[in-house]
C-alpha cells in the first residue's frame, strides 16, 4: 500500500504538472481510538508509520503536507521519516504566524465545492473514480 500511495503522488504530480498538496485531518484519531486496544494499536501505529514513510519518500513531488490533530504524538515512531515537521500549534505564540500564513479552517463541504471539478479531472485522467 505505501508504494501504491507513493506512485499515486508521483502520477498526480506528473499529470497536473504541479507539486502535490496533502491534507490529513485528525491524523491522531486512529491512535486515540485504539489507545487501550493492545491488539489493534500496534497495527494502527505500523500502518500510519508506513503511510508517513510513503509521504517522505515522495518529497520531491510534494508542495507541502498539512496535518491536523488534537494530540501531539511526536515521541512515536510513526513520524520517524518526517524530519522536517513544523509544529504550528494554536497558541498565543503561533497566532501571528498562523494569521500571516493564511491558514484557514475549511469544512469538507467547502473543499468539495471548490475542488470537485479539479478532483474529477485528475481522477479521470488517471482512469480512477472517486468513491
């Protein structure tokens, strides 16, 4: 799966002739949901690690990656390949930086509204369908 994800990123970059942006909302939810499940948690952690390794391996095809979450799991090995993380936690210290970076909250419906046609064109060009 990680290699297929990396291939998708590369193909999107080639087709669009633009570097890819990845948005991961609530990256920590699978970890939090399975924190006390000793059977599932290690598998979730491994899957996330592989996912982020694929992102790291695709660095030349990426414009940026934006992760949101409520917990900071920096001590886990899931991010071992991502050595260029920049924590912009919502705090007084970062508030000006966030405002100047033009980072705004967007709902799923607004993202679909603005980018639906783009998604359709990209997926059609890759002979895929949107689930």
